[in-house]
């Protein structure tokens, strides 16, 4: 028989304390000392870039190309610039699941990213276009890359530089004008703010998709690239299309700051 407490003089019984192990945990103490482990993440078919949001397959592939592209170890600030630009790229890919609906400057930048690693734009590559003169082997193709990023990538086409046009990337006729084939402006012409280029206006504060052009005192050829953000550029390098930075281009012998031009078609 259990040992019960004796009744008090008023006939009631004293309160017997409950052992700590038998007490219910107050709500205020739940989780105070030990948090339950979070549930394992659910692996989805597409890249998760923000809570509850995913990318289309095409844009997921493009982001993977950006993430997996080569990094030049001599470009000391490239890793940081790439990391800084990535959230902006993700936001663009989320906003425009169909990049063809984006503004021309966005489409030009995305075209460039989609061609990262493309050796056709390298010095020993060959680039053809139905409207532009062919860029053969042993030629620099940075200006061709910029031109095609707009003419083809942004789908604005080309326009003769000496003929007013409502839209189109400027091109020079030269000896191929009668064949309907044109030369894109040189990097030096893109750099020179005094050279008038149809639908390409010089700006001081660049935004994504603007053209960055450089000149070099030691060489007759300049350099042209597509501006992505901060000091990050994408351009046709010696071997292929690559990411680079303004300080790296400067270290290669080109003067800074570059001249920035923005595609602004006539109304």
C-alpha cells in the first residue's frame, strides 16, 4: 500500500512535488536548449535561386554556363566581380524566362554569356554572318563579337552607318556594300567619342549590355567588350569568348577608362 501523506489540521492534504522528470515542459522553454534539425532540402529538377523560385531549363543552362566558365588566374579581381554580378544575372533570368522578350541591352549581354568558351571568336577562329564580312583566322574578333551580340543576339539587325535608321547596329559598307555585306565599327572607332556611330551614344555611367571600348598606344588595334556590371566584361579573347575585368584589360596595355556606348535606336 502506498505511503500517503498525513492530512493537515483543516482536513486537506499537502501538495506533493512532482519529480522534474515527470513535469511537462513549459511552452516558453520548448526549443530553448535544443532545436530540432531542419528537414532535408528537396532536390528539384531546376536550380533553386531563391525561396520558392526556379529557373526555366534554358535559363538554368545559361546560368550553369556562367558558373562553369573558365577563370583566368592572372585576372586577380575576376572571381570577386563574377560573384558580385551573379545575383543580378539570376534576377534577370527570373524576370525574363523568355529572354527574347527582354530589352536589347539585356539580350546582347545574354547572347554573350551564352557564347562563353566559343572558340570561333578566338584569334584562330572563323566567324561568318549573312550580313557582315567574314572574320577569318588570324584576326581579332572583339568588334565582330560585339556587333553580333546586338545584330543577332539582340535581334536589332544592322544599319549602314551613313544612312539614318530607326534601329540596327551600325556597320560600314566599304568594298562589300554592293554585296549587302558590311564591316562592324572597329574597336578604335567605338572608343573614339568624336566618331559618330548610328544608334550608339556615348554614356558616362554604363549599364549591363553597354559597349566598353579601349585603345592601346602600343598597338594599332583597340579592344571592345560588353559591359556586365562593376568592372566585369565579356569579350572575344585570344582563344575564345571569356569573362574579364577592366583592370585586367588595362594590365594588357589598353588605356582606361574605356569609352562606353549605349545602343539607343532613333525614335
